[in-house]
C-alpha cells in the first residue's frame, strides 16, 4: 500500500459548514470568468464540484470521495466534451494531489451515478479509457446489478472505498434507477435529483413517496450533516425558483438541506395522498412530471 491507512471508521470527519459561494453564472457569457468546474474541498478526502452554468444551464453538482483503496466519482455532469468541460483533467488532478499526500500503488477510480438523466452522465465518455477505472453505467439494469438491487430493491448496499464504506439505497420516483448515497465519514446524504433546493420532478408519485419514507427511516439513528442534491434552482425569496434554462442565479439558496426537509416532504406527500399535484415550499417545489 505504501503508506499508513486512514481510519475512516473511527473518528468521523469534523462537521463543517457549507457556506460556499458557488459559481452561479454570469449576466453575459462574454464576461464570464468563472472556471468551467468549481472545486470545493470539504475536507482532505472529500470534494464537491459544480459545473459552470456558462457551460450548461443545469450546473449540476458532482462528488469525489477518497478511500484507502479507491476514490468514487458520483455523476459526470451535463457536458460530454472535455474541451468545454474538463472533468477528467480535473479529477485526475485531484486524484494525483491526493496520492502525493497519501502515496500508494494500484489506486482505483470508481464512477457511479445518482441516476441516468443526461445532465448526470454526459461526461462518462471521458473516463472510458482511463486506467484503473470502473465505470458503472447509470441504466437501471447495470446499476441495479452492481448494487444488488436487482435481487433486493430494499437492500442497503455497501460500497467499500477502502475503510470508507458508503451506504446506498434505491430511491426511485424521480428516475427509475435513482440511488441515494450516505457517507458516514462526512455525514453527507447524497440525494441526486430526488431532493434538492429546486423543482422536484416526480415521475412516479407512489415510488417517490415510498423513497422519501425510506430515507426518513434510514436517517433515524444515523449522523446526517447535510442533505446534498445535485442542483440549485431556488432563489433566496421563499418559494420562488429560477426558470429553467436560466444561466445566471446571483441570489440562489445554499445547496444543503436537512433531514427535517425530508420529513416535510413525507408529511406533504401523505397529506396529498395518491393524487399528484404541484405544491410550493420555501426551498423546493413538488412537481409531478406528467
């Protein structure tokens, strides 16, 4: 291995805030000076990335987590071209820097997804020929087989990065192959497009309600510091979202939500019952995708 092991199972990472000024586009693409990808170091083993709105209006968030034997990149963004969205270059730089601090041989990269929509998988091709890399496709058959959800969709799958073990749940509703990841090291609950400060597009109302209920139950007794989805669409004015395809969001809310917001969604779904309808909350909007 070449260096001492990091104890990810002992003392958890220090709980930190996420008072980050995320890149949020520009009034004029001509005057945009933000990087194509913003990199935020939450701790020395955990990075949050955001794609620039000038590259794609979806501006998704991606997550890079390091363990003793491998790192995992969760989602690959909304743009295929490395010229306009140098994700592989950015990830290689972060992995290289981590290995300089924690030298070891045969270090791997695992590429997983929160779900299979285009703005979360477009960069997959940048990793197709990368050495020591396993890319799990985001389609339901491939993803479910990897996690074991094809045999037991109610299982809590575990992905071991080498002492840092992620807990993974199937959470369909927004997308048939949606997955939520819990990282005990940071306390992050990575919810993809299932829950985030924005328009929660619900493809399958009953499945979504069940997934939210599972997440609330799952979080009981676990340390969850931040509920982190993959977009920000809400403004600081409660209940007011930025319209789709906007590329300038100067007054957007923070990315992070809490378990209480999951409980709020569960209660609203229970109140509305089996009839899908739009409902606006200060930090998110339930939006049936019909």
